[in-house]
């Protein structure tokens, strides 16, 4: 072991400790750990990696690394049991009281009992080291059974934490194989030791419950003990007989509401949301990429780790840079590329960094993380301004993307300033008929419409539309974009008939030009479907939104944000038709996600109504307090909800009267009149539909 003393020098920065836990234990955990260790130890920085076999009841990890390299001076080296026993002996010799077991005492004990003699190098080419479970002699079982982890913790609570920190000072990664089930030994290496926890689970009864219990105990302990305020990064990994092939119908992953089965993905998403305090996260990309095949890893030695080399490589994509499992694979790769660009110097590296930031911002926006996307875009814009100049196309594109994000996020003053700047510079450098100039003017018109400058907004929209039609014709993407912007502004002004005509024209043009399943076509289709619902044409709205939802589910997945938005829009139409069975069926798949977001236990058909009742109480309080700005904002947000026919008549009348009161107090008679027209239109649509249904029954 003298070789270890000379080569294991302290690192410039501490490494990471990771515990791999499986409720059943077994070869899959060991095979994955061995594959991870070999990949980490083979990294270009040649930083040492340590593996610890903490599964004292079933030690077998040493079999995954073969015989020690030539020159090893001990055929049966000591290990964790022997080291922990030596620490207990030193504690008893010093007679340390629990109150004295702080960091200083723990460090003194670790100085007295050196860990190096208990570590063995197991790879002649890679800096890979192993701490066995113990010396496998005739007394091992007795010594392992006699080891009292509770007594060790009671005597010096900081000891295991400081032990892990000391190892992290010499190894870039410390990988620990935990025991199975629940025990004081398992708690020691899952609660006190790790910075990261890789939890493996199977379809077997108690497996996922065991993982949930380990995660909760670890986080609860750290949250309730001042000295243990350390983050814990959790990576849950599904293990089936043939990996993802064993769950072709995805009943295990997604669940089966008809059978009352909860899928593991929504369960673990709820666990991580509560553990990290994150309001929205999805493990879609994570579980798409990381699946472990149990049948290919049942061997004790080499074949097991070789079979799991590819799954381990997928895991390493997130693990290597400490990414969260809910970050999509594309985002993880972009952040890795961004980190490499930041590490370089020069003009080319700065331009690449700006490009990575812009693409990352687009991805964050798709994930619904608008604030993060805005900060990334701002950083990208600063780099492009400094390196490329204000007039470069990439710089203008960054300005336009940031303006669109500000508009979508309701930061109208910022959006107006950017669109005005883009329009002015476009007029002076590109010309008034350049596509960028026209797009900036169209965006500015949308901002003006949102700010209440109706006449100027509509005039600017119509100028842009006329120019696009003259230059490129009716079916050009720029023409369709400008028409859709005009339609959205008219919709905000409650001119629904004109809005409908424009949306139908845009939708037809996009279907012909871009295809029925293009993102722009789907967005326009959903807008038109929601508009038709507000106008009382529920049958047409239902057919259109059903088509949008089918495409969303096929291309984006059932749990993507655009899919959830389309599903909610369709559910409102179904509720307005009184088809509650269809509402329940529609919402059964993503129910765990919705309940976790809302944090409430309302049934699906009453959730929107309960929300409207709460908003009604809030609006009344704002009116009583004479908080006019806040009352107007809330009243505007309630306008659509009050029109749905699933809202009971007394509640509808009460909410409509309060919204009208807010408008009249501000002297906005047009808004009050538009509200009443919308209510009448929705009721007329319901009467027409009821008459048609009555006639069909009589026939």
C-alpha cells in the first residue's frame, strides 16, 4: 500500500461522492457502478476514482475489477469493515462524548486512523482504486455483523461526513455501492456520505417505495440538521428485464388510470418536486435515454459491466457535469458545449458562446422557463454586440428574440423599446420593405395593441400586411405571420368576427405552405379552436382542437407543455358541451402532473370552477380596496373563464357583474359592452346547439 501513499495527492478542488442504491441490491447496481468507474477513471484529466463496497452483507464488487495489478503486496487486503472497526476502537480509546463529536474531533480521528492502507489500486492503466467491504478471512462475517454504525454515529456525528469529505479531497469521484433494503449501514452511506444518489428500482413490490424512503430520509435529515446543509443530487434509474423493451405499452412508466396503477415517472416527478421545491419538472428525456437491462447484467464479473457500458454512458451525459435529471438531453449537451466555449479564449470562442446561449434560451423558452431564457438571451446579446457589432444579422436576431420574449412575458415597455429600435435601424440600414423591418413593425403593432393604443396598432398592422401582400403574395410566410399578428390584436380588442376570418385564412395558408403538422400551423389551429369555443361553435372547436392534440401527442409527447396546453383547451370545450366523461378520459393521463402543479385535490370537472370562485373572491377584495390596476388585470384574465357554459348561472352572473363594475369604474364602456356581447354570443351558441340536438332526437 505504500504506492497509494505516494500517488494519491490532494486535488486542487474537492471531488464528488456518489452512492448507488438499489432496494434489492444485486449485480445491476454493481455492474452500473463498475461501468461508471471505468469511464470516469478513463477521462482525459486522469483524476483518480475510488470505489467503496458498502454492501457488507453481500460483498461482491471486487469481482467486477479482476485481480489487482502486478506489484500488489497483499492478496487479501483490509477494507471498510476493518477501517470502521479501527475508528470505533480509536473512539473508545479516547472516550469521546457525543457533544464533543464535532468536525475538529472527527478530523483528529481521521488523522489517527489513516484510510490509505484500506484502499487498493485495481487497474494498472487507469487511476482506479477500491476499498473492499473488508478482509475476506474466516472472521469477516462475524466482524461485519458486530460493526455498530449507530454507536459510531452517536459517538461522533460528524465522522462519516468528514470521512467522505477527506476522500473527496483525493479522488475526483468516490462511488459507493450501498447495501439493500433498510438498515443503519444503508442510512450511513445514503444519508451522511453522498453528494449524489443514484437510485435503481425495478417493478418488484417495494422497490420504488424503498427508493422514495431513502431519498426522503436523506433530504429530511439534511434540512433539519444545521451541520448537514448540503445539496443532494438524485438520479432515479428504472431497471427492467430488457430495459425499455420490457415496457412496450409504458404501463409501468406512465401508469394505467383505468386499472388504478400509478406510473413510476409521475411518482418520481412528484418526489423530486417536493424534495427540491421545484414547481414544474419533467423526467421525460431522462427516462427516454437512461434505462437499465437487468437480463444483460446478471453476471458477477466482466460481462455485467460490459453490458451496462452503454447505459452508463447515457447516465454520464448528465452525471459528468452535475446536471439535473429533469434537464432535457438537448439542454445538457448545449450546456456542455457552452462550458467548453467559456473555457476558451478569443473571438471565435466568444461567438460560439453567444450562439450556444441563444440556442439554450430557445430551449428554455420551449420548456416554459421564460425568465431563464431571458437572462440567457441578454448574455448572448451582450456578447454579440461586443464581438459582432450592432448591425450584424446575429445581433439583430438576438434583439428580435428578446423582444418577442418580452412581449410573450408581458414586459410591454421593454418589448416596445426593442421593437422600435429594430424598426428604426431596419428602416435606415435595410429599408422599409426588408423582412426584418416588417417583422419588427408587426411586433411593435402587437405591443401597441396590448397597451391599448388600438388605432395606431391596427394601422401599423394593416400597413405591414399590405406591404407583405404586395411584395410576396398571400401565401408567403411573412404575409401569414403579419396576418396572424393582426388577428391576435383584433382578438384582444374583442372583434371576434374579423379575428375568425383572419385566423381561418392564416390556418388555410399555413396548411398549404407549411403542412398540417407544422408548429406554426398547430399554434394557429389551437388559437382558432379556442376562438370558436368562445363564439359558441363548440362542435367545430372540438374537431379542430382534437386534431391539434393528436399531432401534439404524436410529435411532442403526451407530457410536453404544448400538448398539455392543447389538452386543457380541448377539455374546456368538452366541459362546455357537458361531456364530463370525455373530460375525465382526456385528463386521466396527465393527472399527476396537473395535480402536482395545482397542489389541490379538486376533481377535474370542478377545478376550473373552483379556481373561478377563488378569483371572484380576490376580485371583490381588490374592488373593496380600490386597487384599480390589480382589479383590471384580474378582471381581464377572468373574461374567458366566465363564458364557459359549465359555470353555474349564479356564479356567472356574479362574476360578470363584478367585471363590468371594474370596467365602468374606469370609464371603459367599450370593454363592458364587449363583455356583454361575448356572454350573449356564448349563450346563443348554446341555444343553437341545443335546438339542433332536439331536432336530431325528434327525427
